[in-house]
C-alpha cells in the first residue's frame, strides 16, 4: 500500500520542449446544491480556500459543479472559484425527470457531455472528482478526453455498504459495484474523508496506487461563536442540525432515550432540518410531540439563534449503520467552530479522544442514556460557557480549518503529476 500523504514535489516543473509549465487542477462535483446545501457549502468553501492556495503556489485551479436543470437554458453561477453550471437537458429528460430511476438515467448524458466539454476547454493536468454513485449506469472517464490526465476520486463513504441500509439500495448495489469497478480502474489516486474509507477504496481497486486522507474541513471564521444563554439546571435544550434525518444520523436513539428518561429535568429537542417520515412517526408513537420542536431547514440568523438557545448539539449517532468506525461530519465541524458541546458515537480523526467537550455514546442501536448526558452537562456547567466555546473554536481553527490542510492536499496532487508536464 502506498500513502503519499506527506510526499512533496515542486509546484512548477520543467518541460524540455516547452520550458516552464504551470500545473492546472480541476475539481468536479455533480451534487445538486438545492438537495444538499451543506455539501455545496463545503465544496464552495473548499474551492475558495484551495484555489487561493494554488494561486499562491503558481498552480491554476478551477472548480465546477455540473448538474441538469429543468429550465429552458443553461445557467451558470459564479461562487468564487466554484462555478455552478446548470446544463439544459434533453427532451427525454424533461419527460421522465419525475420518475426517480429515469431521472438518474437521462441526466447522465447532458452532465457528462458538459463535463467533458469543460475538461477539453481547461486541459487540466489533474482532476479531482467527488465520487457520485447516482450517475449509473454511465461511466465517468475523463481520460477519454485527456489520456494522460491524473484522475483522482474523492470518497465520503463506503458506498456499497451504505447502500445496504435500504431495500432500493440493496437492489441497486450490484449495478453500483459494476459501475464503480469500471470507473475506479481509470483512477490514479484516492482521497478518503477518513483513513478507514481511503483504505476501503484502495482495497476495492486492488492496484498499488497512492491514497490520501482529507478529513472534512470548514472555514471557521464563517461561523459566529455561540452566545452564552445558559438555561436553568432543570432544563436541557438540545439541537439537531441537518438537511434530513436519515437512519444513519441515529436521531431515533435520542428520541428513545428521551422517552425512557425518568427525572425532573425537562428534555427539549430542537430540529433544524426536514423530518423523514420514520422519525416523524417515532415522535408520535413515543408521545414526544410536546418536547420536540421542528423548525424546518434554517440558515443565517435564525440558525444562529437556535445555537445560542441550546446547551447540547446532536452529532451522528448511527455511523455504525454504514459499517463505519470513523467519521468526519460537517455538522461536528460547525459545532466545534460555533463552540457548542455535542454527542457522537464514532471516532473523528481530527479530534483527540479525550477532548473534554464531547460526549461519546456507544456505537450501537441502544437508546441514549440521558443519566450520562445530564452528568456530562452538569460537569460542563461548572465552567464559564464562554471559555468552553472559545476553547472549542480555537481547536477547530487549528485542526479543522481548510487553511490547515490545503498545503498537504496540493503536495499530494503534485506528487502524482508526471515530471514531463503537458
């Protein structure tokens, strides 16, 4: 196994026929900002910070988010170094777009077509593609446009294992695996959001290629520090933030724990996101409607106010349902930047295991034990809330900000680019 995480190569190389050449890097995503706003924000921040770092090191960088639109023309939106391209789809796409299976099938052609056009126009030396399984059975292959391009895939999950969590996913898994085999045989390097995922993808490929662990990052300065609004000792306000409440988030464990908790302390859960049907039914069946406040998807000042109101944030509590021991979630990075203690049930490679402002729950399906939660909260209430928030934010700045990781990623990419250049 080859790990080039710490390898360093010069940022400008010599080409004997053309003289000095500047390396060009293209970042590609097919995610829909409307469906995954948190992912889009992460990608936009990444392109902004990494693009600046590339410029400082004489490397040319472009970021592209390419997706289909049901509008009547192609639309582009510039977000710093991240250009969002909404490509006008075929007539067949407009007919079948509202049928999920056909929607995936008929958007492949316009998205791939425009992506290949972008590649041919920019002529990059290296491409980073955020691996996306929703574009099967199409096989994305940038080497058909530039055979010598360095093709790197970025992975956020063990894709096949994650599919096993739903009936539809289990049916699609063989097709996804077939597609992955055809895509990954063209890959020159792997980026995993955890070392566990990077190793998993490396073993799938079964070729000795370099891999790199790039844990999720944020721009800490974009998040306001939580204001201290400490509640009474007999009240605990909790906050869950997420675009949805999928099973692997483990919110059911919080609800089951709230229902089982017998104490004078009032437990109050605020949800800033859209409820999945299963969670909505569980709230009703456990008779928790009066203790669960669903705010819907919130941003900006409305979300800031919820953070100021609450004492404890809810991280991911079902990572084991995706067959993962390690995680690197965006919500935890936001919690750290804002300075609110939180609970998770996995290991995060950016956070020391003994970090005092995190409560670790068991990595299983048992209800959360709120006697332990309250003991954790009472321990924190001995300290000034402002000092806790500041300590968490300082830690996030040092370990979770893009600025701390951009140079390592660029060194990894440079190590893969052939010395002969373009």
